[in-house]
C-alpha cells in the first residue's frame, strides 16, 4: 500500500497531480503562443492616398510597450524596409510614429529619437494614449524630411498625455541602506540629466522646459499642458478647439505669446489702429531709433518726410520690410499694446489680424532697442497656438 502511494498516490492525489500537469501544459501553450507583454511592439498600417494626379502611400507605425534594449533595432529594420519600398509623397514624412508607452530605458528613447530624425518620421500621441519618460524623449525626435535637413514634426492630440520626469539610476544593492542607495541613484541621475539636455539641444529645442522637469523629484511627472509648453517644444496640438474671443482678446494673447509671457494678456489695454496708422506708428519707432543712433540723410530723411505728412507710407513700409526689418504683414485690423517695464523705456507690441481667419496674423515687439521679432514662435502648421494665453491650459 505504501509502495502504491509512493508510485501513484491515492485516487484523489492522482487527480490533483493530473490537474496540475494539465494546467502547466496550458500555461506553457499560452507562453508559446502569446507575445511577450514586456517587449516593445510595432505595427505598421499603410494607406493609399490620392493627391492631385498621383497616388501615394502613407505609413503609421503604432508603437506600444516599454522601451527596452533591442527595440530601437527592430524599429530601424522597419524604417529601412519602408524607405526601400518608397512611394510616399515628396515632402511628407517617411511615416508617422504613434506612441503609447510608459517609457523604459533612457538610452533606447534617445536612440529612437535619433532614428526618427535620420529617417524623417513624424510623431504623434493620440487622444487617450500616453507617452511618458523615455517615450517622451523619443517623441522629441519627430521630423519630416526637408530639402535642407529634418524639419520638426511633432503632434499631441488633445486628450493624449506627454510626460517628462527626472531620470535616476537604479538603487545600488551594495549600498549600506535604502537611503544611501537612492541618494547615489539621484546623484548619478544628475549626470544623466546633462546627457538628456545635450540630446534636447541636438533635437533643435530650447532645453528650458525639459530642465524644469528634470529638477523635480523623479517620481513626479511633468505633463505638457499649456500653450506655452506646446510652443517651447515645437508641438502642434491636434483637435484643438478655438475659443470664442474678441479681436482685442486675440491680439492680447498674440502679444502675450510673442513676448513669452512678459506682456500680460490684458485686452483692456489694447488699442485699435487702422492699418495706415499702424504703419506710421512702426515707421515712427524706426525713425526714433535712427535719431538715437544719430543717423542722418538717406532712409532717415525719407522717414522724417513721410512722418511729417508726405506720401509714400506704403512704399517705404514695404521697402523696409523687404530689407529685413521685422515689420509685420499689415492685416485688416491692427492692435497696439504698451506695457511699461521698470528701468526700461517700454515694451510694446503690434498685432495685425484678419477677422475671419484666426490663423492669419502678424506681430512685432517694440523694445527699448527697437523693433524685434517675437521671442518665440509656433510650429508653421499650427499658428493658432498664439491665440491662447501663454500659461493657458489647453490639454
């Protein structure tokens, strides 16, 4: 009896063992059939698009899962195949990379970002998806192939989440205690932050918004939410609804963004000018600076003649704009905003608007040293970003 039990056990024991064996076979089968859930996955969706007399292909690569060593190699192989296939519309990106990942290895994120610039692949985070940590680092590499090199092409659909945070090294198992281990990790993370900043500069971006995220605790995520943050990182919002606002409010926001928030969004202090009055005001600023520089004759004399009531305002304005002065294209409406600044004569702004087309506007800053281009701009594909306040949350 004992020998029987040792060999096969009781009937109840044999049934339990049989059930365990069956479950093990089921688990083994699942592991063989199901893809690993921890690895990055890439799925390519190709569409045929008719444009003019031609038919072209567009590719969207859906990237999901964590960034782990080897994932960038898989992406590079996919991009090489798409490049060899050809058929995309001239001037378009090779593909669009749609990202949905919580992050992973920082090195992989930077390598993916560099691949995107190399191949001319735009990036997007869609509504309901998230791209965090090293995924957000990779996102910054989004670009289109331009004749003079890669052109930034990054999109964030309203409702999608793009988040940055500080990076730190894993805890040191040889450390005396957890606090020492974490402190060492954070110290090494500071060195890593320098590498991240260098990468951001390589992507052609102002690193300031990333630095703000890197100086916060590693467990705190900094999400891209305000209009100013979209502009700083060269990101176009997708499905952004324009608010209803007066032309004065629109002009106030344009000036607020052009000055990177130094001019407040105060529409009550915005004064309306006719296009002709606006031109004369800006020519007056040029004449003022010419006088300070003791410039005589030539263009200075012509400025004085026009400002004294002579003809030729339009011609002189066009001539100076063509010569490179930052004079805005004059639209149907013009708004002027002046804000005194301590110790400085003034800072002012002129915004020119097209009432029935919010995306058509011009803007110039007026500082104590003369006319100046906006301190920041929007991506060419989404000029409507300037219609929102610099600190306004849009996502």
